[in-house]
């Protein structure tokens, strides 16, 4: 799957993943009202509103981005109806030819991680038959329980030709409370570098053509750390959150990419799906939220292109 992701990035010229992280405040009023008329102000009504919102976004950007990244918590908050919408969204995006990164941030003891890996990336056995659960192409994985929480994902990825992005240095403000701690028995180097070295080891054992299907998550809000981690993990694709709403700009991203212009894919969530709420795209209005999302992607693509050409 990493080979397909790289191919789609080259084809679109857009190292961009659109984060499908819908909150009700992002969904235009006319979409909400229609859903509530059909299902009432219920969990089912909210899930239907999000489903219609997602479809419109995907229809407008599916030919100019290689991938999407639905964040499962935004769906879980609406219970079972929300999870049904998550699955419908995954399936619809794959029908549209998009690579789907399930932002699930799972990681647990071995048997539990195995169940997570099977449920999101593999097949579960039911009697004499097997079924796919959520069936994303990639998943984000939390490595902080150690290798026995990651290896079940690696096993399923090898079987299914899928991939993972391992959390290394996240974009949130408090990430440094743990991830930046200096490790005495590792030469007083920060923990995120030690995790990066572990990811690089896994990556070398699970290669695609030019890049590994073991990638890393490194936030755009920490460009100097990203520069160091790029050197540590040369064969891992880096998923870069934090662009746009969290403060990251194209110029902050250049060190996440290799010299070939590949090696990183940049996430923007509300900057794309809620673009119509920004002053820059306000002229589209709530009815044109899909067109606003497309315009935001085009602007983001140009920002990244200019930054890479200027480095």
C-alpha cells in the first residue's frame, strides 16, 4: 500500500492527506436540518449529517488529493451510529480511489493490539469464513507500550500489504512533557529520537519499493525536531499533522521531505473541511463548503510546492 500511496502523491502533485474529522460545528446548518428532519435530533441524526457532509467534501477533493484520514474519535462520540458512518466513509473514500489512513492511535498489550490490527487492517475469522472490519489502508499506532504492542500490526500489514504510522513526535503543545524527556542511558538524547530509531529498525524490515510501510507521525509544529527525525528515519514516510489551524506553514515542512521531494504527507483537517468558515473562503458560503474545501487544498498544494522549490 505504501507503493500506491507514493504513486498517488506523484500523480496528484499533492503530498496532502485531508483529515475527515467532522464536528457538528463544522457541518452547515442546511445539512444538519435535513438530517434532523429525517432522524430527529438523535445520534442517528448527527451521524447522518456527518455522512452527508463527508460525502460532499470527498466528492470535491477526491481527484486532487491522494489520501484521507478519518479520526475515529470524531465518530465514536456518536456511538454506534457514528461508527457506522466511519465505516461508510472509509468504504466511500476507497470507492473514490483514495488511500484511507485510519487515525485510531491504537496500541496495547499483544493480544489486544492483535485485535485492533485485525479489526482495522485485517480479517477476522468467524467459523469457516473471514470478514474485514473497518478495512482502512493504514492506521496510526501508539508505540508507548513497546514492541509487543506494535508487532501485531506489523504482522497484519505484511499479510495484507497495508501500513502503519507510528506516533513519534506529536503536534500537540504538551507532547514535550514525555516525548522530549532526555534519556540518561541513551546519552541524554530525547525520547522521541529513541522512538524514531525503533521505527527505523521496523521500517528496514518491512520495505516497499523505495519506502517502508512503517511510517511515523511527526508534527509540523516542531520543524527542527522533524529535521533530526528525517535523518534518523530515511525510509519511513512521515505523516505530518499540524498544518494550518495548528500553525504549521509550507516553509516549516521542507525538512520533513527527502531530497527527492517525497517522504512526507501533510495533514490538514479543519483547514480543509471547515474552510468555508474562514474569512479567506467565506465567499463560498455554507452551501459551497465543498468548493471551499477544494480551494483550500489547491492553496495548500501550492504553498507546499513553493516551499519545496525554494529550499
